[in-house]
């Protein structure tokens, strides 16, 4: 009876380990599947493009702040139209 118990115990433990190893191997294979890698790369590129866009916006804000500080320092009014456009200023 003891031998039969240990035989069944060994078969059960072996089956459980086998099922667990098979599931683990299947998950690992899915992680490195081309579709999964492509999806992760796409997500990484989207995150990178978002960071670049935010950096550009922050740079524009910093340049506008620096320009405003320079104008305040020089007491010059902000131009209402880009240079070369609009009515010419009278010379006096």
C-alpha cells in the first residue's frame, strides 16, 4: 500500500510540474512572439513621440518667457504684426 501511495504521489507531482512547466514555456513564447514585440515597439514609439512633442512645447514656452523678460528689460512693446508686414511706421 505504501508503494502504491508513493507511486501515485510521484505521478501526481510529475503531472503538476509538467503542466506548470508547459504553461510557463507557453507564456515565455508569447512574450517573444513577433506580434507582441511589434505591439510593444509601437507603444514605445508612441511614448517617445509624446515626450518629444511635450519637450518642444516646453521649449516654446521657455523661449516666449525669455523673450518677454527681454522685452520687459528693454521696455519695448510686443510687435502686433510680424516684421515686414502691416503699415510702415512714420519716420519723424
